C-alpha cells in the first residue's frame, strides 16, 4: 500500500467516513500517478453525486413553488455536472414556471446539445 501525500490524506480525511463506504474501499496502491488517478476518479464521482443532490433539491423547490431557490439549485447542478441533462431539465422547468419562456427554450436546447434525444427536454420545448 502506497502512502498518501499529505495533501491527498488531508482531502480524504475531510470527507465523512462511513463503514463500507467508498473511502473504506479506496485502497491506493502503486505509483503516485496511480494514487492521483484514483483520487481524481473519487472526486469526480463525489462531484456527480453532489450535482444529483442539487438536482433533487431543485425538484423539491419547484414542487413547493419556491422557484428562485429551485433555479439556483438547477444552475448549481449544471455547473457541477454539465453532462448531466437533468440539470437542464430542472432549470428549464423552473424558468417556464417563472414565465421566462425564452430562457427556458434556451436551457432545453442547451441540454439537447448534450443529449439530443432526451424526451424530457423535447417535451419541455413543446410546452
């Protein structure tokens, strides 16, 4: 087992430890390049998970009628994971309910650039 650099160790320790969780399964073996690669993969996975959480919260805010909060979370979703089309769907839906129709069209079209056949985005454009 390779020793972690001080920076990598501090970063990993900043995440909550859970028995059987990702950090418990993360064994860094090999060169420092391999260590960096594994850590980068872990961070990308974590960032994607955080984007999904923001997306889900955006949906909750939308259902509650809290559109400014929903818009903020949808935008954060896109910022964290621009390839996650759910963020575009959430943002476009909020914009539609806020009567920002041109903005909603632009958002749905931006999402379709990522995933051209996404039915939710296509439905959003047809509203």
